[in-house]
């Protein structure tokens, strides 16, 4: 996978570089052709070239009183260029000169004129160009020399076949050389770019194999990707820890439920076997006593099963609410009365407060009663008998129900999971058994009414639960 990714990127870089080389060659040839066609450089200075100056100077050559001469403007241009001129007649004899240096011949044969043009065979240090001028049906040639070390002229002779062959060979060598260079540079760049990608792929593979101990340094062009990969790894690691924690709680809860159901079931089975056995002769009072125990154990098991069924339906949102417009103050008062009428809790110190006598809401009365009863019972069984519990209701922007006690409080670790399913408190103040779903059911019921429930607790100072509907 690594080599395949690197190879593809490398091939792309090489193709791009080769394409650029071909474009550069094409542009260079086009420029050379254009320069040759127009006989002037593409990138030229504002100054006219020496050869062009020589050719254009014929406009300054005139005839005066049957004598060939140059204009005053032409003389000024020659002075400016530090150049000289020598005009010859049709026989190669000098008929006019201006600023010619010593040593320049006065008459030239045709061969000498050709040599002068091609090979610069002149007895002075100068670069000489040749041109001609037609005056009155006569043809005059003229030499123009430039005393400038930066002006040079070379005559090039070549065989076009050799040039074509050299161009072919040179092009092949150039392409091979540039391809090797591009290959090397492309490999370096691809290695630099694909190495982080390979690291990212390895990290994803590790996470796919549930190895979440990943923390890469966020740098380079992929720094945002590395940052998000680290963040994803952290989130997955946290989720995995939470899942294991929940799985452990679930196993413990199932064990507790199994034990809680097994104990009353064993009592029911034992008393039923005794009552069925003909070896025993029980009195009517004894039979009623055993029947009462069986009934009590059966009711307990029924309540546990109801909790399981209700929790499942709430979790899967398959429970339809039967809402009615009721007075919550009356509902809370009846809940507290029923709680204090229970012989187990008749001596508890519970106070009821309300801001007004009538606070009505559209709720499912049975479910809201169940939720609040669970929360009040939780405050009772997890605290000592003398702890004061205050239940209050207040009408604000939203209706607020508060259950507050000044008891033992809840440790932070338990506070974070108190509304989770399968959680069962550890600091119960009295023998208490149940499904462990009471707080989770209360939370689900409040959320089903589009409300919210919060809890705040400090060890040794008590717990406050607030419901907003």
C-alpha cells in the first residue's frame, strides 16, 4: 500500500515535469522562429542593433553637386555611435569617407569586399558591417565600422542535416537528463508528502483494531488531520472505557437482580413445598401466615418485573403518555401522604412547601407520580431516620419541583452515574432491595415530558434534586 501510494504520486509529478519541459522547448523554438522572421530580438532594447543601424543608414546617404555625401544628421549619428563610414563606387573605389581610421584601404576587389563582410579582414580594430545604396541608377556599397568592444559579428556555416541530427540527439539527452532529475525530485517530494499519509493510515488501522493509544505530533500540511485523529482516538478511548464500565455495572446489576429474585423465589418454593407435604399438619393461622409471606414475595418480584418492563419501554420510546391537565400541588401532597402512611416511613421528617395552591400542567399522572415517588424514596432509604427532607414546588417560567435533604450526600463518582441504568447506590441507610432502575426510570419519565432533572450533592451536607417541567 505504501509503495503503491508513493508510486502514483511520483508518476504524477514526473509527468507534470516532463510536460513543462516540452512546453519550454516549444516556446523556445517559437521565439527563435519569431526572431528570425522579424529579424529582431524578441526581448530587445530600445537601441537599434549595429547591423540594423548600418542597413537603415542608407537614408542618410545623398548626392550633392554630383558628389556622394551624407547628411548632417547622419554625421551626428555616427559621432554618437563612435562609428565611421566608407562609401565605394561600383568598381570598389572609395568616393566618400567620414571618420575612417588610418590603415583603411581606398580600393577593394570583389573578393576583398566579400572577405571584409564575412571575416572582418580590416587593418583596424573595429566591427564592420556592409550595405548598399542606389542613387540615380547607380549602385554604391558602403562599409560601416563600430569602435565598440561590445559589438561583435560572427558568420556561422552549418549543414542542416547535422543540425537536425544534433537536435534529435540533444533532445533525447535533455529529456533523459530532465526525466532523471524530475524522478529524483519527485521521489523526494512524494516521500515527504506520502510519509505522513502512511502514518495516518497506520493510525486508522490501529484504531480499527481497538488500539486507541495514539498521540501524533500535529505538524506539517496534515496537522489538522493529525489533530482530529488524536481527538478521535481520545474520544474512542473514553467511549471504550465507559463501555467497559457500563458492562461491568450491567453484570453486577444482573447478578444482584438474579440474587434478589432468587431469594424470594426460594422462600415461595420452600413454603409451597411445606404446605403441599402431607407429613405436616399446619393450623389455619400458620397457613395464612405462609400465604402472606408468599404473597409479599410475589408482589416484590412483580414490582421488579414491572420496573424492567417500564425501563425497557421508556428506553425504546415505545411508551405512550396518557396526559391530563392536573394540579401538581395536589399530586405531590398525595404522594407524601401515601409515603408517610407506609409503616416503614411513618416516623420520617418530611416537609412540603409550595408557592401557590394550584399549579397545573399537562402530564401523565401515573408516570409523574412514579418518578417523584422514586426520588423521594431514594432520599429516604439512603439517609438516617432523623434526616429532614423538604419537598417543594414553585411556578416560574417553568414549573420547578425540588427534593432536598441534609443527609449523607453522594460521592462524585456515583453522582456522575446515578441516573444510569443498572446503578444501585452503595450508602443505603437500611436494608433495601430493588431493581436498581428507580433513578433511571425517574430520569426517563421526566425527559419523556420534555423536562430535565439535575442533581447536586456534597458529602456530609446533603443532596438536592431539581425537576423542571
